[in-house]
C-alpha cells in the first residue's frame, strides 16, 4: 500500500490527460446540454468521472481516485474550464465519492461490482456538487432526475468504461508494473 514514483507519475499523467479531455468536453457539454436544461442530457456527464475510477483500478492505492480526479479538474480549470475554479471543488467531490467506496472495500477488492459502486460514488459526488452550486432553486423532483441520469452515466461510462479499458490494456503489457497488470500474470500461471 505504498506509493512508488511510477504510481504517482501514472496517476498524475492520467489526471493531466483527462484534464484536457474535461476542458474539451466542458466546451461541448455547455454548448449542447446546458442551454437545453434537460436531465437526460446528463447521460454525457460520466466522462468527468473516469479518472476517479480508472486510476485506482490501475495503481490500487489509497488516494488514487482523489489525486487523479483533482488533477484532471485542476488542469481543466487552468485551461479555462467554462466553470472556472469551481471545477476544482467538483473534482474533489467526485474523487472523494469514488475514494469512499474503494476505502470501504479496504483497497483490497477490485471487482466489477466495487468498480461500479465507486463510479456511482463519484456520480453522487457530482450530483451533490451540482445541485448545491448550480441547481439550488430547481424543484427536488428535477434534481432527482438529474441525479438519476448522472448515476446511469457514472456507472456506464466511468464504471464499465474504466473496467473494460483496464481489461483491454492488460494483454498489451503496459500495466505489467501495476497490480492491475499482475492479476493476469497470476491467473494465467
């Protein structure tokens, strides 16, 4: 459970790479979804949660969800996120939501159900943040509709997406230095 230099570098690199993705995704999202103010468009929001699930799946260390998601939010903010510095608060809450689930699993269970629950935790963090900062005057039933779409997106995009990305990367050998890559080596003999 000790961080190595390679763990820090890879987690930070994922955060930086997704920070650029977040910035671009924010431009697209604000152009398409924000003016429509329609909860179903939040099916697109899971993209913002990927680092909080993907990084811990790879390095499997406490704090990876929080570090990767916060790093991505910081890079997005520095590039000029449409939400400004509030992007940092959003990243912290999303990362904390995923981190809580991995912590409850004692950073020992890296199964698909735990991954999906961690993605859902990040989605709940996203929902709490957004409803608190942007949708205060919106009726609770609409807020819950946003939450439902965010949750579905979190599980499908960040949860399943991260799970399958790690699964696809394992045979290439790029994960060999990490616990996620060593699982296959142990199971194949």
